[in-house]
C-alpha cells in the first residue's frame, strides 16, 4: 500500500507530505484546486515523462517520493533480477533538476525509467474512463476469470511447465537445424580431418622438413665443399695438419727450456688433436651426403602438403594445425551424438506436452465452471448502478494450441441496453458505461486476489444520486480488501471515505499554491455540506451531510 507521498516544488505545490491510510481514502476540492496536480506528481514516481513546465520554482529541484509497504507483494524476484535491495518499506523517488535532467531511484539506488515503471505497475493502478482499454488485454481478462475461479496457482504451475516445454521445443528446433546442416557439412569436415590426419603432424616438423630439403637439394654443392675442407686439413703434402705437426715438434723440443714453452707445446698439441677430429668428422659428413632423388621428392611433397595446409587453414605453425584438427574431430563426434540427442529430446517433449495439456484442460474446466457465476454477480452489480438491462458474457473458446494462459481464448461481450445484441465492448458501450463495468470487474477482483493500490480519478463523472451512493458503497467494500483512493466531486462518495483529504488553494507572498489537509469532525461535515449545496452551507445541507457520514460508518 501507499504509505506516504512527498512533493516538493511541483506545479502549485511548494512542499506537501501526505500520509495515506489503508482502506478507502477520498480526495475532494474545488475544480482547479490541485487534485489532478497531485496525480501528475505521483505519475513521476510511476515512470511518466518529466515536464520542465511542472517546476514551480525554475531555480530549484523538483522532488517527488512515494513510500510503499510491499511486504505482501512477493516482489523479491524483481529486486533480485535488477540487483536492488528489497525492503519492507520501499521508496520510489524522482528528481528533476532546473537544467531539465531527470533521475529516478528505488530505495536510494539509481535506476532507469523502464525499471521504475515496471515496479510501479505492481504498486499502483490508476483508473480513469480512458483506462477501459484494459478490458481488451488478454492478461486482464484471464486475471479476472482465474481469480474468480480460484485457479491462479493452477495457472502458475501450468506456466512453469509450459515454459519448460517452450525451452525444450526451441532446443529441439536448434538441434534439428544443426543436424540438417551437419549432414551437408559432414563429408567436408571428414575430408579435412583425413587430410590433417594423413599429414602426420608433429611439433617442429616444418623446420625439420625445410632443413632436409635444403640439404638434399644442395647435396653436390655441400659435398664439394666438405671435400675441399677435408683435403685442406689432412690431404696432400701441404695440408694444415702436416704443417701443424712440424710446429708441434719444434715446440716440444723447446719445452725443456721453460714452463712457458711447455704450455705452448701443450696448446699446439691440443689444437692438433682437435683438428684431426674435425678432419675425421668432415670426411664422415662428406661420405654421408648422398644425392637421393627419391628422398628429395618425398621431402618436397611433405613440405608442399604442410605449407598448403597452413595456408588453407590460415595457420602459422604445426601447433595451430593440430588445434584445428582437434576442433574438427570434436565436430565429427557431435555429428555422431546429435541424432541420439534429438530422439531423447523428442521423448521428453512428448511427455511434457501431455502434462501441459492435462494442466491446461483442468484450467479450462475451472474457468468454464466459474463463468456463469461471474455473469450473475457482475450483472447484479451493474443493475445497482442503474444499468438493469446490462449483460456481460464471457466466452471461453478452446484452442488447438496452448499459450501462456492455457488452451483457452477469452472474449468479453457486452450489451448495455435491452434489445441490443451482445458485441465487442467498444462497439456497444459508452465511456461511462464501460467505466462502471470496469469498476464492477475490479471490485470482484479485489475480493479474490491482492491488488495494488487503486486510484479512481473521478469515476463518478456523469452520475449522481443513488448511482453515486452505490459507487461509493462499492469503493468502500473494495477498501476492506485493498487500499482505494478516490478523487471525487460527489458527496455520496466523499462520505464513504475512512480518510478524507481536502485540496485547496491559498495565496502566499503574491503566489498561489495548493495545500492538502486531512478533514475530520466538523470540518468534514462542512466540506460534505458544501458539496451538497451552493454558496454557504445551509442547515439542511449540514444536517444532510451528517446523515450521509453517519450512514457510511
């Protein structure tokens, strides 16, 4: 319920704070006093667009804050989904700065207008003659019938299973699309995998093949140079080793004359030994080089294949190709398992679909059983509102497929006058008639389910006398189940309120501003009397006002 509304610097309201009670609150005041201004301010915290012209003082910030008790509204999931703190007493705040910037808050956490508006729809329902469009919405029609039939919980269970069915059907469609594409791609992926498998990929393979190719392709050149090197070291009479042997002998003879000569002799001897090893290895390398045309062709083919695969797959090395091979292998394995997965999912869907239809049929049965009672009850209430010949007929048609409400389609047909055929609401009813019908439907809803705070904005337009009295009684009965706020010009309705707020104007420092105060006792009697007469209330009007208040309590 709405506990408090605080408004600062909005239109004719400088600063007001209104505490609301549970049950029925009535708001009265002369035309233009500011009743609609209060609704406009409330609209800001409900997510309506901000208007700079609404700022009373263009140099100051406009702030509107509404505090709600939401303990019984089961909104924990909403707050979790939007990462907001859930509080028993939750505040919605809207600020409009002089530069036109607008900010919204839920429990002091900044939010965008979409989130504010989404939460507001769970908290307040503003009813006016224009709001009868709600009758055309499937959600309202099903909520009305299901609340009366006592199957709201049944519908929640149905929706849970229906959502699961939709998810599995979506997954099945995706798998079947994947399977169709897989059949087209299977041969292509298998060819790619075989090609990579036959390449016998190994880390470092490219470098090894390139080295082998260079060696085989330049065998004669390498062999010639190795032969020359070997001959220079240890071939013929003028080779390096023979000259070094002479040097070694000379130094060996000098080694007896000093340690430094001995060290030189040892070093030359080490070089001689090392050079002999080099000569031997060079000779071995020369002998190992063989110009093998067949091997060159094999290496060339392997190198060409590897380079082609690298280019084909946009890879930089063998490791990248191996990763691609593994990915293709995984796809091939998926192709093999998808058919089995489809079969299992089809079995699950069949079983779940049977469950969904079972729950949908039970919902349909309960609705059809409850609809005649709705007809009788609504028509009785309409008759009390001076519409004795009005008829409401709810048609429940079973569909071939389920939707989020079950397997039914609900249509509301209406006739306001005797002799007129039942037809769609907007074709056979005036705004006032639709407004009274909507009041009856919401009154029934209030008895059956927890509704948010409802505000009736001059629902009494075009009615008077006994009809106004009946409307007031309906609002009073609704107030026993929920919080109802009614803006009215009629004393019959104003007298029914458990709380009476009076909106008026007064001049402050050459400026006109609206004020709001709570009426009780004699003040309330006088206000009701003013609504019953013109000018200063007469004794008869005051007496009548007292009687109205006494009969309403």
